[in-house]
C-alpha cells in the first residue's frame, strides 16, 4: 500500500485573525474540510479491500471520536463498519504494571489481554464474526457480559494507543490490515516564528475538556502531561511510520475557541508554582488570537469531545 501522508503546515496567526472576522464561514469551512478528509480516508479503506482497520493517535488527537465518525462515513459510502475500543481488552487493575516511581503505568502494553486481542482480530479477519469482552471501568475488572460482533461483510475499526503495535495483529497477514494515524497537522506562527504547536493544542484540549466535564483543575492535567508525552514516545511514535493513511484532525477555527475558553477556565481555578508557570506559558501563546464563541461548534462536531456546551 502507498502511505497517504500529510505534512505539517504553518499558518500565520494574523491570517487566522483575518479569517475570524467571518467566524461562521470559517467554522463551516473547517468542518467541511474535516468531513472531506473523513470521506477520502473511507474511500481509501474501501479500495484497500481489508476488513481490519487499526487506528491510533496521540492523546487528545480526537482518535476515538474520529474512529466513530470514520465508521459513520463508511456506512454512508455503503460499507458496514463498527468500532472496537482496545480499552475493553484491559486485563484488570491487579495486572497494571508499575512505573519506576511506583505509580501505575496505565498505558503499558501489558495492560491489555494480548492473546484475546489477537484471537478476536483473527476471527474478524477470517469470518467477520467474534465475541468481544466488555470492561467495567467502575470495578476496574472485566465484566461477565460479552458482545457478539458480525461485520456483515464490512470493516472493523480497532482504536487505541497500541493499535499500531504489531503484537496485536500477529495472527493475521499484514496485507489484511489498514493503519490510520489520527493527528493534528496545523501549527501557528507570528512573523514566521512558531508560537503554537500541535502539542500546545492537544494540551489545551485535555485541560479544557477535564475542566468542563470533570470539574478537574488544570493543575492535575498539567502535572500529568509530561508522563503522557513520555507514553506517546514509548508506545505510539515508534510505529507511526507504519501508517497507511494520516488523517488530519486539525480545525483552524479551534484556535479561537481555545483562546476564549482559556480566559474563562483560568478564572475558575487557582494555580500555583510550576503548574501556574506552565499555564501562563500556554496562555501567552494564544494572547494574539481572536477569541471565538463556543456556540460556533456544531452539535455533531468532532471538537465537541473536548469542548462540550456546558463549558
């Protein structure tokens, strides 16, 4: 297969600000662009002839919502599709590996029941049918319930941070697997100097989502961010080059949504010490960005995963 790759692009903040003078048009254009990217990805998957799509991406890249929207687009194109989350293959709390400092390593590959993952993917590839486990996140243990799956001649999108690891697809031929990497491909500069990179945007997505949906102080997200990036280096980036398709999950008008919400959330929480410094450094990057109202986001936007209405 030929890899469909999208190079990162650098956009002037002032160019965004000019576009933001027509916020509704800008939002519609960005949403339409994302939908076209989904349609193109679905088309490539259909033409590949594979039954198994492995989809991964870094934290807050929108991979989970994108997986479901990709499945919806495949259905629109006449191909049955369903999403399988690798989270349901967790072995249970007692099996979680430990970091050198004694804390739980939730992102380690060993948290997954690899023999069962391989078995299910092999059955889906060969027969289009399998029985999936269900994980109880409250009890942190596998549920007694299971879920039968019939692809009905369609495809299965398996999503999770370890989706590209070949240990998950060792029982099926490589040609039977199509790999989609979901990631942001747009960064922003002022007078040619990069001021907002994709990591900055992903950090804001996580902080603002956690504050809106969980009432969590940005301090918690900021304190975990270094570990999150380390996990991406260990478990995702090393396999990125095996992607068949890079699906861009950037939205230019998101810049204004972040600028607006950063101002609101900062007034809701008290930050001290290093966390305050990290927040201030992030917020300064958006100080010349024209804010946009959250109401611009369509109800079905992928971005609703990070910026719900109650924010």
